[in-house]
């Protein structure tokens, strides 16, 4: 079984990967969903029926309802107050939630940032925590 520590370690190896919409290839390019999908794929967590196809089938303009359906289908939701390193954060920066990142230890996040044109990690400010609309745990990931 995959552990949170493995998820975190793998996510960090994506740092610096250039931003590329609708891609999920470490070192070549990814967007926020591609980072989450790519990390899941490394551990075989994309093998759940439909996961691979669903995460690849999204338009240039992100549909927050579709993203929520995918998160609810393929991940385990949990209360924001119980977020822990290795969880996926669902954030809102525009009119609706449309951005994903992976929570790291010490109150940090790693995510594919379009403005930075790459995968970055940084501390989560209060403003960022206020933008978190949902917290999800990969199915098949243990705390140990």
C-alpha cells in the first residue's frame, strides 16, 4: 500500500516541471490536475475504473462541477480541519473552485502554477487556506 510519505516524496520530484495545460508528465509539463494525476499514476492509483480516462478528458476551461465529481468519485473527502500532508487541496481563485495542489509537511503546498509557469512549492498563507474548498485523500493511501 502506498503511504503519505511516498506521495509527498514523489510530488516534490515534480518541482520545476513546466506548466503545460492538459499534460501530466514529470519533467516535461503538467497542469494542476496533471500533477495530481501524475503522482497517482506513479503508484498505480489511476487504475480505478475510469480514473485515467476521466482525468485526461477535460477542456481548456476548467469546469468546477466536473472537477468536484471526479474528486468525489476517485478520492476520499475529508474535513478541512483534518487536512494532513499528502492530501489533495481543492482551491478557488476565480468564481469557482478549479485548482488542485498537494499538501506538504510544515504547512506547504506543491502545485502547477500557471503564473509561475512551473510546479512550485511554498508556504500556505491564511489567504490560501481561505481559498481551500475541499480536502481529499487518495484512495488506497495509508497514513503509515
